[in-house]
């Protein structure tokens, strides 16, 4: 992915004031590291640490909505000062979920080790874990690894951090962007992981965002909330909600550029963050375990709730996903998913288009160029439009296809 421009999807445009940075450096005030410490059996990097050196750091965070939240999620939500997080410590290869009291103690141990490594208070550390559920952490290896990483933190350590948080990801998902504002230029860096257990019900992945802009904590919280609704709450790989979802935004303020609420700079910064997170979300969908293609469904109509429900049903449908995987122009899969979301609506008044080719009007087949349609669904990105009765409402979902490799990966996940 390194030779491909970050804003590579036709569905997301990079703002004019945003430039992709290739120098490998995090925003001012941040250092990161990642290494291999024996959590993963293959010897790959599996522990990561990122630290803000600024005592003025503000932050915001969001976590999984699962009823089976992991120990790190529970620890961070209840023990961390989510508005002034100075560090994030992560392990991959083990989710530390469904591990009871021991899991909570292990999450606390990770927080304590990171606090010592960063010379900060343990309440200023967020903890995240990702990997196999229901297996205790090899905590001694992890805490010794965190201690080692404390001496390896670097301003250009983002690549190692991004590599160390991967599980089944085919490629790391990371970017640094320079954002030109009226008050000066700031940097946004993002590292994410996610390829399976992804559903549009909050994040269902790990995402870490740093900026050297100065933000009030309330403002950071608002920006994060708005942007994830337009990105990570709109993607689906398999319709499954993770135990471990964590998103953290940290603002060091080390650039000296302060973003005041309700200003042009806040809008410009927000647009940059929104575009960046939407593109990262698309990379997650594109990396859906074994995926070939990514789809986008746009649902229009007069009722927002119904539009959201239909978009969710289409994006999560295994029949739609498998058709996308096989480049099968079977629009019957779409109308089946729409009908499942709208029980009792008969006859179903819906129009369907695939790549601007109208295939269904008022719930019925309409003659169309079937050869052109067959070619259109072979693209890397395929767009579907569903039009319900009425006007004024719209919803969208991005989703990966579903194929043989997904079954293989998940059938053999612990074996």
C-alpha cells in the first residue's frame, strides 16, 4: 500500500489544505515504538506504545458497545482519565477478553508499566488488546516488553507501532497528514488495525489518532464523535461486533497552533480529520479478511430510520457480500436484503441501481445492459443505490465482500 496515495478511493477526496507527509514523523510532542515480545507465536511485533511528552495533552476516546467488553476496555473506561490521556499501550495476538479478574489485573499491569515507561500517572494511560478471545495474557512478557519500549520511543516510531497492533490485517493502516490552517500548519497521524469482526455499530477495530494542534478536551470529544459516525460506524466486513473496539484521539498542542471552537480553523481541521478517518475506514473494509472488493450502498428515501436500517441490512448481508466477491451482478441479493429490513411492505416500492445502471424500478425488473453490468461489478469498488419512497433522508454503508479465504482464516483462527 506504500506506493498508493492515501486518498485512493473515489468515495473520499482529500481536502485542498491537506498534504500527505512521508517523513515518517509523528506530530510534534509524540513518540512511539513497537516490538516483538512473544505474544504472537510467529515472532511478529506484538506490543506497541505511544506517548505524548506534553503535559498539556488533551484527549477523547470511544469504546466497544459489546456486552462482553474486554478487560482493557473496562479498565480504560473506568480507570483512565479519558480527557487527558498521555499514552496508549497495546498488545496484539491476544484480546484479554472473557478473562475475568485476572484479565482486569493484567490490563492494570500494562497501564502501570506504560506509566513508568512514559513517566506519567497510570490514569493517563489507555490500554488496548486485540487477538484471540478467552485466553489469559502472557503478562510477564508484555510488561517486560513495555519496559523495553520505553527506551525505544522515537518521533519516527509510528510504522513500528502500526505494525505491532496488527492481527489478521493484510497490511498496516497508517498515515500522517499536514493540515494548513489560518493559524498555522498542524499534523494528524493515524494508526489503525481491523480486518475481521467489523460491523457498523461503532468502531469494531483499534484506531489511534495524534495531532500537535491544541484542542480543548470538549472540542476533541465532539470532533471525534462526529467523525466516527461518518466513518467507522458505516463499515461492515462480517457484521460481527468486537469485544475490544477502542479509538483514542490525543492532542499535544506542541505545534503552538490552537484551534478555537466555532472558527474557520475548526472547520478546516474537522474536514481533514473526517476525510482521513473515512479513508482509514475504507482501508479496513478493503482489508476484510480475504476480500477482493469493497462496496458502497447509498439508500435514499423519506424516513432516516428506514434508510439506516436498509443500508445496514444490505451492507451486512452475506448474500450481497458473496455476490460482490464473485463479481456476480445478481441484484436479487440486494432486493432480498431490502425486503428483510422492511417486513410487511408488499408490494415493495424500491428502485435499485448498480454503478448507475438501473436494474429495478418499483420493485420490479427493468430492462438494462446486462453485459455492461457484468463488467461494472468486476471493479475494485462497486456502488449500489437503493431508493425508497419519499425524499430528504439518506444513509450509506461501506462493506467488504465475503469469500473463501474469510472462512479459512476464521475456521483456523486458533489452530
